[in-house]
C-alpha cells in the first residue's frame, strides 16, 4: 500500500514521491552556519525513496539556521533550530503549528511529562522548562556550562555537559538540580540500556591531556559502576544503542560496536572509516540497521549510508548539508 506526500507546494519543484506505510526515518541536516540552509530529510525504508528537504516541501519556507536535533511527542514533532534560537513545532504531516521562542542557543528537547519538557542550551547556563500545553518557556533550572543530550530514568533527568566534568541530575517532579556525577570532561551523548543503566560518552580535553572516556552510571545509587578510557588519539562520540538495548555503537573515525556486558573497549572498528568523514550516527529502533552520515567536505549534501546488523552496506542516498542525527518513527 502506498500514499503520496500530501499538500506539497509546487514551487519547490520536486515531483510527487511515493511513500509506503513503513515507519519513516528523518535526517536532521545542520546546513552551514549563518546561511539559514538547514533542513530535515525524509527517508522511506519501504520504497527507498527520499525527500531531501521535507520541511520545506511541506511548508514552502526554510527551517532556519543550524538544525540541531528533533524529537516526537504527543503527535508533535519538535525541531530544535540552534542558531535561530527556536523550536519549530510540526504536526504529524510535518506542517508547522507554532514556534517556541525565548532560548539562547537550544540543543536538545526531552519531554518529562505530558505537559512539560526540558531544553538544553549551549550558552544559557540553564535548562529551560517548556510548557507543552501552550508552547512557551515557563521557567528554568540553573545548570552551568554547555548542556547537551539528556535522558530520564525513574523521574530523574541526567544531563550531559561539554564544559564540565559532570553529568547533572535533575528531579523532574520538583524541577530542581539535586546531584552531579563525575564522568570526565566534555560529555555530550548518553543512552539507557536494557537494565536502565546509563552510558555516557565524554570526549575529554586534548589541551589539558584529559582522555576521552565511556562511563556507566547506576541511576539508583548515582554512582559510576563501570569505566573505560580511550587513548589520546581517539575521538569518540555519537553514542547510540540498538533496538534491544544491549549493544552500544559510537563513532571514533570509524563505527565501533560494543556489547554492554563487555569488559573492554573494542580494539577495531566494526565498520571502517575508509575515505568517509562520518559525522552523524543512528541505530534504527525498529530493526537493527545502522545509519551513518558522511559530511564529505561540509559544504555539499551529505551521503547517508545504511548498514545491516552485520555491518554490510545496504543502501546509500543523499540528504542535506552536514547531516548530524536521525529520528526513527
């Protein structure tokens, strides 16, 4: 069964694209800083078809400057547009409903209840609290440094921070910062495994010779119970987890894979870098396919590679400029 994308403006100049009923994959494309050419691409695994600038095709306008991340909650898509200082809210057809303003430099949004979400920020030194009922910034929580990805376990939100040595812990019921956990400098990506343990990737600091690390946190004790150190030559990031939440993936030039029960870091890449400039990584929560973006020269459109669970390349297509992340329906 197939359907066409509805209500696409003819001015975009793209032909109608057949889409299946399969769950879609959205690619967030940063674009180039200060040029306003960010975008969201749509990929249909059922047909292999791509709409490179899906937001524009559905709305007839540009998204803004530097698309950073995207989330879906309560039938709405929330697209964080970092350098435009806004969050664009779209309905299920990707039509704009409203825009949330009042941010300094937003990075990621995490819904913590049906009516409330947290938004991390590059410069604000705080986590903004968004009222999801009226789409306004209602309050904030002081949080010094460049805050990045967040996860919630047992009503506790764990916040990574690129300019601090700590993951901060916020009580989502009281909106109060209650603890901090030492994970090493420059943490940005974070996932939760099948045992509700939290994994944090920290990139370290070459200037002060702080090595990159991978830490596992017990959310009940708020203690690091497993720790791995990389070498000074490593540049790990983009930590992801698979469908069954038992296998970690991350970028370190190539794509690396690690079982959560492993006692050591993987010695060799699962998927070698070759001549690629891997920039974004995602693992489809609906199957075991791995999506990786190649930013090429950071000016032209990215290549998106799809690999199966064994690391074999399945597909290759174009998305937007500087594709940094993926959202899987």
